[in-house]
């Protein structure tokens, strides 16, 4: 449980850092690309940690991505015609 608590604390830290990186893009327009890259990196680390803490939600998101991929590949109307 202690490791989970530490992971939850780290996730909160990532969420704060993510918000600060978004704000920095507005405050420092000349360094927007740098702060955008920082934001993406923090988001990836946060997503990985969130998936570790919430495996059911990670599975649900993976299924949603697969459904979106199938709809994009075959089209929604074509898939809808196969439903009885």
C-alpha cells in the first residue's frame, strides 16, 4: 500500500507539473515549443502511472482506441449495417 501511495503522490505531482507547463506556454511565448515538449513528456509519464494505478480504466481506454481504429478503417455506416 505504501508503494501505491507513493505512486499516487507522484501522479499528483505530474498533474501539477503538467498544469504549470501549460501555463508556461502562455507566459513565455518565445519558448512555447520547449514548454509544449515538456508538457507532452509529463503527460506520457502521468498516463503510464495512471494506467499502472487503474488497470481497469487502462483496459477500457485500450478497447476504446481499438474501436476508434476499426471505425476509422471501415467507416461507421458500414459497420452499422452488419448489426442485426
